[in-house]
C-alpha cells in the first residue's frame, strides 16, 4: 500500500494482492515506528455494510491511525475496473479520497 497526501486529496494505492485481501474481508495494514510513537495506515471493509468509502484519522499521545473504510460494492467496482489511474473516489469535507490499484505493480512475493 502506498498513501499520498497532496493539498486537498488523499490517495491510497494498493496492489492486486491487497485488493484480493480486502475482498476476502481482511484489512490491509502498514505500520511505521517513529521513535517511541507509531503511525498506522489501514484499509478495511466498512463494518456497517454501507457501500460508501470514508477516511478517519485518530491520534493519541503515542500513536496515530489513518483508516480508510470501503463498502463491498465499491471494492467490487474497483476490481471490475482493473488497474486504473482514476480508481474510485469520494469527496468528504472538501478532501478527495481516492482508492486505486497500482497500474505499475504486480505482487509476486508471498
């Protein structure tokens, strides 16, 4: 997973394998330790089964989490469109949040 913040946009770029994990109901998680603190970025299936997509940010003293939740129908749309520079997007509070499958990468590892 690759995450990019730019002005009023937030882009999550995932591999084919990560998309398959999401479709199977498994979250995709990356963690980064920064000194004694940590940053977690995750993409997960929406727990309320709604079909929308939204991003949340939570921070406390020692950790921060950026979480993108996506409805099952949106994930199916993403799979159907394949590798696309556009992906799927929503605008939330003036910020455009986009999820796409990386057109340049295929995952070959385990």
